[in-house]
């Protein structure tokens, strides 16, 4: 019987995001698993949860009992479904699935039920300072084979050049909710006219609008036949979804800030969204994500797991295995990893013509060069982009 002999967090920062990868060692020589536990705004809190709480709990347990370990890990703290604990549990959970696949000699998607497609359709990000720059970046992605592009202008919150702030306004990431919609609609109109209908467009509101303004914005977007509109509301405002659903047919994606099943369950059962979009490590790993995908499939809702650059390459591999299996797969977000990430994480798949293909190695099919990862330690900066404020200086949700 193979036992867990070690659980530790590997922190590294090959790019802007601080990544947390969990390595689970076993009593069988050279058999280990990797999992993503990346909560990039609180990496050291996740590291502490893994080192001081999960490792002592799990060392000596049977690696085969993935479901039992997930349940015990989630309930052992008594209070549950918070982002620090969920990510820590996810790191272990994904690592155990990785080990299970290596023991079986097959990819994780085979353990989930086998593939239902040959590759996962991707979308990439096109940003810019104005509609023309966004269009140029979107056209470049189309030339690379992407048929789905998320379009933003001025990142989240939109352009800030014309904001008028009080002279005493403190530092922060400022945006104007009321000034958001018009330039975004002009940008998307320009993109649709430039790209035609051959490229699917996505847009992320990032909860930057007041709920009633988000309803109007989604209605205004209806004419452009978006692939989806992401995060029109904050998790605290999901009660607005029935109103939005009654108003327009713009497809909706939601979930990257969700931690608790009570957040996504009513949106699925009410058919109030079209894509579930949780951060797989944020909800606890492959084990709960598999359940969410099956649950959503019963209501005709597709998956679009959160996958920006603050998902580690191990997390992207886990997303891909879920997507190869899930019959209700929708699309996979792809941040176009850097060459240093490919060097640091051998086995990380490369995109080809807008698709991502698994490498068919056992487990998650990905490794980590720990010596290289150690050369890129996580900084201890205080996040700036999440210090969001309205033009009068008041704090706002990011």
C-alpha cells in the first residue's frame, strides 16, 4: 500500500503572478504528484496552511483514497469553503489525481471517463488603449489560429485618462462605473465591424458595474452576439441574475470568485448562466470540479474554467484534463505561457491553431524543475491592482 510521506508547497514567480504548486511524495521511490494551489494574492497564507495543517494531517495516509482525503481535509478545519483552505486542499487533491494516473499508467482524463474530444478550444486575451489597438491585437491572435478572443480596453475598469479625482485622492486603481459602458460598447462595435462574424468575442466586466448598469450593458451587447459576457455581477449580487436573464439573451459566464457550492448551485439549477467559470483550485481541486461539471451538464450549462496567468501551469494541465473528459465543455482560457514557464514546467502543452492538446503522459503529464523554480522566488509586494477605488476615492470591489 502506497503512503503519503510528504506534502509541501513550492512557491515561484516566473511572471507577474505568484504561483503555488503542491508536491505530494510517496513511499514508492520516484512516485510523486503535483497540484495547483495558486491564490496569487495570498500565496504565503496557502503555504502556511499546507505546511502547518495539511501536511501533519495527511502524512501516512493511503494515496489511493482521494475522495476520503478531500473530505477529511475540507472538514478538518471545521470552518470550510474559504479561498486559503480550498486552494491548499486543491493542491493535494490534484497531486493525488496525478499520482493515481501515474500508478495506472494513463492520463487523468482517462480516469475521469475518457476523452470526448480531440482537443480543447481556447480563447486568448486582446487588450489595448483604444479600439484600434485592441483590434490589431485581436487580428494577430486570429492569425495564430484563435477563433475566440476576449477583448478588453484599458484592462479592468476601462480607460482612466479622463477621470477627475479629488486633489487629496489616495493611491489606488481607479475606475468609473458610469463611464465604463459607452467606450466598451464602441470598442466591441469596432471589433465586430473589423473582424466580422468569424471570430467569437468575449468580454469580462469584472464586476465593475452597478448591477442595474450591468443589466443595461448586457442588453446593449445583445446585437453583437457575444460568445459570453463574464462576471456581470459580484458574488454578493447574484440575486440580480433572474432580472438579467429576463432582459436579454447575451450568454453569461460566472464564477471565478466563487468558493462555496451555495454560490454556483442556484445559478445552475435556475439556468441563469451559460458557463460555469470557477477557478478550479479555488473550489478545492479536480474532485469538486468533476462534480460541478456533471451537475452543470444536467442543466445544459457548459464549462469555462478560470485560466489566466495566475493559474499555475499545473492548474492549466488539470483544466485540460477536465476539459478533455467533460461532455459539456465550453472553452478553455489560455494566457499564452512564457518560454521560462515551459522550461520550468516540462510537459506544459502548447497551443496549436486555437486548440490545446494533451500530451498523453500518465497523470497530469506535467513536471516542475525545482531548481529553476527556486531562481524565481515570490516577491512580498502588496497587491496594487486590487486596491480599487471609485473617482471620489472610496474603496470598490476589484
